[in-house]
């Protein structure tokens, strides 16, 4: 029985899955690891942890495949974006830990760039405003603060590219990751000499840009021994987790819209060209379109934080959702601003989270529900920004990511957004996206959109609750005013932190 393997190098874990030719997940294994946060605003992980997790998960998957008589035709990885890995000539990281997508240490570099440049004039070249997330500014920081690691660097790549390097010995960065780096030319879709020159970086350090559905290389003898994969198995270039999840949810044609709810929450509208607006980012999609998006850094991460802070991880998410369901819509006028790790865009990227409106009658049920509702209010605020910039209002959103499994949260979101949410039958959309790419690479499908039409199925629609929508409609303007008013205090908090250290 033919199958493929999908790998998802996430922020919380690496998963490997055996995928059927119909796009179904046949078996999945995962290994968790932690984020390293040595200072406020910093977020790091060790590439070696990704590889160790991939090896362990792949070993489980390949053992299951052998036991069930499956032949693995290809391997495709997707992975967290922007984690900027410096690799030496031997394929080893030159720095033990790398800054992740939600790392904010480059804020001074971004601020300096914005002060010295007409930022909007760069949008037509880079398709994106300057933000601390982009590898462009992470590279400047690494150049200036890690000269030893910088001097030993042969190639720069993203997390899934590092795992691919260990699997095949080949180096590449795919189009989807590269398009969201602040380092490419939108027209040529290659590294931009103008950007590299302006930032004082060397394009020769960058891994070559390739398409996600191309075959990167084949599993080496050493990788086969470490993972259980057969030596010589084709490995695709793969793609960034977010655009690959869009593909795996069927959002791969202009006009379609999505919310990817994972560690972050991302609202996306697919278009043929990037949407050039200082409050909107753009990512390349696997089929070659652009995804205009706005992002909340701590989406699912807010629920993860609440589980840790309130229960020391002793309760499961299902128990927490059951607790939140006992509170009424609006959490008795309790608000949560979910900016635990700041914001990507805007004047105050150093924003903080807060509860507002606490009183003696509130307890854990209201606080947990307020966290869920606060994420929905923040995403809805971003959705409004997207709709004003594009002049388009999607009538339905397709949900994917871990948040698509939480029914209460979906009902809250549909009621806040005021429109139905369509749920894919297979919620592991990143894994399905990898299977779609593998189908094209192995010749089982002739094109990406056609493969998506065949492999993606939808399970149900979640509709707004009119009573909840009424309550949330009154709360959204208050949330927006709280968001604006709180910005006056963020610099003060930074100063207090600096004094305490």
C-alpha cells in the first residue's frame, strides 16, 4: 500500500505522519520541546532538538508503516517560519539556539530602519512592512552580536530546511519561506540585491530558493539509520507550515479566506498579487499565489499560557474548555487582551497582555472564557483591518490548526466574526498540505490546486449564535478602546523591567 510521510516542525513539537493517497492521516507520532526565553521578548529553540524530535517521531512512523505493509513514496516537511538557522560547511548550526518567529530582540533594528526610510516605499519591493519577525532583521542582529557564529556560517535556512538538510545533505529554502523574509524582490521572486545592500548582508549566505513541490534530494544512509526511512526515499523541498496548512485546508484560490489557529492566529485572504498596506503582511503560497495576512502572535499560545499559569499544566485542554463553557458569553464583562508576546505590526510592538474588569464574582471559568474571547476579539480587529484594505468581505472562513478542534472556541469565534466557519474533515491541515505536495512531486497529481480539490474534504460549518453575537457586538468596541488606551503604558513597563534588571 502506497503512502507518503509528512513532517511538521512546529513551535511546540515536531510531528511525523503516515499519509494515505487519499490525504487521510493513517498514523501520527510527535515529540515535544520547549521554547527558551532568557529575556523578555526573546524566544529561541535548538535546531538539534528539532532533529532529535524528527528522528524519534519518524522512527515510530516508519515502524508502523512496515508493520502495516505501507511503502513510503516520498517525504515532505513543513515547519515554523522565520526561525533563522545559521549552518556551517558541515551542516551543523553555528549557534546552539536560534531566534524564532515570535522573537522581538530585533526591535531596535526595525525601529532604526523605519526612522531612516520611507517604509511604504519599500512595500512594492518586499511585499511586507518591516517587523521584528523577519529573518532580514534577525540576520542583522546575529551579524552584530554573534560574530563568531556569523564567521562560520555557510548557509542561512529555516527550521524545516535544517531538517531537510539532515535528511538529504542538500540545502534550499522554499518560495513560501523566502517570500516572507523581507529579503526578496516581489517581481523576480529571488533574493533582492537592493535589500541585502541596504541591510549590509551577503546574499551568498542564503540557501537557494526552490519550489515546495520539487524534489530536494534523497534520504542518505545516515538519515535512514536515524529515522527508519529507506535510503534513497525522495524528500521534497516542502514549505512553511502556515501556507502549507492553507493549502491543506483547500484555501488555494484567489478570494478564499482562512484562519490558521495554532500557537498564533492568522487571518489570510488569497490573492494573485500582494496587498501593499503597512498593516498587512504577505506570504507566498505553495501554488504560487500570495496570501495577504494579519497575525495575532499569541493565539493558541494564550490558552497554553492560561493552562500553565492557572493549573501548572495539570488539567487537560478539554477540562479547561468544559470549565469555560460554564461561563456565559462575555464572561460577565471580563476582557482579556492576549498580547503575551507583543504584536508584529503597529507602533507598540512591545504590548502586554492583561485582564480588565475583574471583580469579586469572577473565577476561573470566566477567566478561561475571557482568554478564548479575547483572542477572538483581537483576531476580529485584525479581520477589520484586512477588509478595509482589500475592500473584500469573505462570507465564510476556513479554519485550520489546533484551534479548529475546540468546538467552544469555534462557536465563540463564529459569533464574534459574525460569519460561519468551515471545518476541514482532517484538522491536521499542515500534514494534508504536505500530502498534496507529495502527490504532485510523485506524479500522482498534475497540479497543486487539482490535488487539493481531490484530497481536502469539509466536515461541517459552525454558525454564529445570535445571542452571543449580540453580546460580542457590544464588547468589540470596548476591546478596541482598551487596546488603544493600554499602549500608553507599554514603554513604562519596559522602563520598569529595565530598572529591575
